[in-house]
C-alpha cells in the first residue's frame, strides 16, 4: 500500500472520529435531532408530563393561556389539569402525590407549613382586586349589610381557605362578631343555588361566580373583600412538595417560565383570557366581558406574601409565626 493511500485513510478516520465526538457533545444523532429540539420536546426535563390541580375560577386565566397558547408546549411540558372543589382539596392532592403542582388560595399552604408539612410556593397566582371577590346575598335574604352577617349561615368552600379567613377578616374590620356564624361548606358552582334555595344567607364568591350569580339569582354584594386588612391581599398561588421541587428543578423552571410569559400576556391583553374563561370556567361570553379579573401575578415576593401568615396568626388560625421567605422555591431567571 502506498504512503499516499495510508495518509488518505488516516485522514478519513480522523474526520470520522471528529464528527463522532462533535455528535456526542452536541447531542446530535444520525437522525438529525439536536439539543434545541430536545428542549422543545421535553428532553432535558426531569418530567415532561406533569399534573396540576386547579379550581375553575378567573385565577386560572394565565394558566389556561399557557395551556392553549402553547407556552407550556414551547417549554417541553405537557400539563394535565385536575379539577378540585377547593384550595384545601387542591393542596391535599399535592401532599398525597396525586399531582405535581397545586393551585390554592395561600392560606392552606401557610397553615400546612405551620404543621411542619414540607411544602413550597413555586409561582404566584392572583391578588384581590376591587370587585373580584365579595360576600354576596340575594333579595329575600335577611342579610342587607355587613352588620347583618352576625350569627348567619355563610357559604364558604372550606375551612381555613381564603373564603373563610377573608370573610372573618372583613367582619372583624367592621366590628362584627363571627364566632356564632354557621359556616356552610358549598362547592363554588353550587353557591348561587344555595342562596336561591335559602340554604344559606350569604356566600363568599370570587369571579366568575359573582357575575354569574348576579345574572341568575340576583345576587348583590354585601361587602367587597378588597377593603381593610384584606385590600390587595395575596389570594392564590401554586405550591408543590419540597421533594418534588428539589427533584425536578428543570421541570419547575419550565413551568415558571411559561406562567411568567402567559401572565404578562394576560395582563396586557384581556381579550386573550376571555375566550378561555368561556371554555374552561363554563361561562357565557357576556359574563366573560363583564366580570372583574383578579390581579394576576407570577413573581413571588416574600414581603407581600408575609401578609398571609401574619393575618392567620392575628386571627388565631396558626399559633406561631411562619416566615414566607424560606417557603419560596427557586425562581426561573429567564
């Protein structure tokens, strides 16, 4: 064999080895896939399919936008929503391992933490806005003003959720004794009927139930929740067990990035949210246009969130101070 042919074969072998090394480093394969495609299809994530428990309220506007708008998909995520009857039930699904992430009002998260449940907050949801949450009644009810709530039957979704704690807070702000109230547990979709059928005298309602109840049973606000100690109050957020957070940092960051983008778009363009409320919250188009949206947010701020456990401590729901800052999971930077 001539020296020229040997040099040619050596050069070809060297080129092949170089290509193989480059393929290993960049994640390329003989089929032509690369790392950027892997990222968009879930490659690199600890889990590409996750379950999130939710409640069908306007708080979910950005979540549904991330779902239908392809924001989750762009991050390589496939998200299954699991409907819960209350924030308490939603959180319990995360604790039981039935879902990866849970939407809840913040109060159950902090109460759970006060009992040493190893849970963290992963993304913000909403704050109370003027007219987005209220205690309502109907014309034939004996309740006409906030002072009439004393000793009455008031519908809430569950004990120690926002519906319970914020109703008590508003009553306390107005000097109304809530110790004799008959707290009646009613699922959100059934509250209007409970008012109409005289099963309760008043009910805590968020949107879209507020606007729906006004149209169907003539419900009117007794008092807006956006007052006093509960004004601009942190209302809902997403939580997960610490074990899941620590075991799935890339998956969590992907969820956070999608939610951040969707929240920004929902805030800047209401028209993107309204069709999703019709689709998922099962309301009509007129109601979607009329209702008041909550204050959407995606970034967790410890000082703002500290209002929640501080109110719980003040109300005697928890017996020792809980710090919000250590509960906040690592946040995606981009």
